[in-house]
């Protein structure tokens, strides 16, 4: 978190319930936490090349909904990581 300018205080008092329908999407996003692409301008997005392998080793079925969910979470994460710029 610190590498992106975030601290535990940024999430203090915030609890998020994950519905069962979204659990695989969340698990995939969490498993991709080390797969961010960066440039001189900072974080640019997730490395999509490794998604099929990460899904396979985490026993997550491929489907369009999970990929759409992943892109939504990626977009929100990028907003948070780049908000100080």
C-alpha cells in the first residue's frame, strides 16, 4: 500500500461486504495484486497477460462477468493510487 501512497488510515472504519456472486471477481483482483504495470507516470493498469494463468491456479472459471468486474475494480484502484497526482 505504501508504494502507492496509501496507508491503513485511508481505510479506517471502512468495511466492505463481498457477496458470494462477486467472490471469484474479488479473489482474482486480490491474486493480481503484484501484477500492476507502471510507467514513468506511475501505475497504468493491470498486466492482462497473466490473467488466464492466475485464474487457472486459483480455480476461477473464465467468464465475461468476472473480467468486467475486474476492470471496474482496476479503474477504482487506479483512481485511488493516482489521486495524489
